[in-house]
């Protein structure tokens, strides 16, 4: 119960059975997870998959509530097979932990990841976030070597502006890692979400100064349009 309460406090206000391809893939994260807090949400994904199995070989969006709250994600990328598996409040270690249940079973050709934001807010360093990103890539590629991975940069939320330099550092480290990977892409949303004054554009954020307005998602869709294919 203590783990559950702690994880709930950290949340942003916010399947198909594992295939034999994933057996033996260790979801080893480099930091403790709050997995127990997400078990019910992950179980709902699995129940939905049993009721209506999604197509394999599509595009899986996974990460925290910036994805979970995306309205009509599939409609924003018409003609593509898109599945939203964001779960609010998650960190990179949480995503790694659940990858065998909410990423790998779909045999995706592309995984779009948004994570790292909550990690910095929880006190993880930029270097630790980058290490966890490498772990995520390794877990995916062990099971699906040809799967492309797109990382959406940590966004510049007004409520977390004190972490802006850490976010820039984490983004830079991950972008450098991706530059050496021909099957990966770095999608910068940090820079275009800043105004001419160098601060986050207020019209892109709702009242909590953390989550995004429809205008924020329009920007993300435009930034991702050439990658989500």
C-alpha cells in the first residue's frame, strides 16, 4: 500500500498475451519502478486487447500522460495503424518494466516514446535518464531487432521550468545516442514550445502548466508527421 500511495502522489494529474518472441527479454530498468501503481491500468490494456486484438506491425505510442491524454491520437495520423499505450505518471523504468506487456506483444515497426519528464521531477539526473533510454532500446531490440524507435524530447513545462537545464541536458544526451542509431529518430519538441522570450509558450499548456492544450498537440503532430510512418 505504501508503494501505491507514493506512486499516486507522483502521478501527473493526469493485451494480447506476451508472445513467445518476448520470452527471456529482461525488462531490467536501471532504477526502481512504481510498477504496482500501474498494474490496474496495464491490465485494462490487456483486457482491451483480448476483446479486440490490435493489428501487429503497427506504431505504438508509449510513455507518460502527455501521450495518455492525447485526444484522438490515431485520428491525427490517418492511414497508419496507431496504438496509444501511454500511462500517466510513468517514468522510463516503469515503461521498461511493462514493455513486455504493452510494447513487444504488438510486434511494432515503430515505437514512439515520451518519457523522462517525470523522471527528472522525481530527482533522477539527466545522465540517469539517458542510461534508462539506452536500457529501453536494448529491451526492444532484443525482441524486435528491426523496430524503429522515435524519442520525443522532454518538453519545457512551465510548472517544471526549474528543471529546464536538466531537460536540455537529457535531451542532448539522448539525441547524441540516437545519432549513432540508424533505426532511431529524435523529435525535438522542446525548442518549438518556447516563445521568443525563451520561455514556454503559455497557449500550449492547460491550467496546471504541465499538460498540453489542443494547440500543444497540433505542434506535436506536426513535429512527428514525417517520423510516424
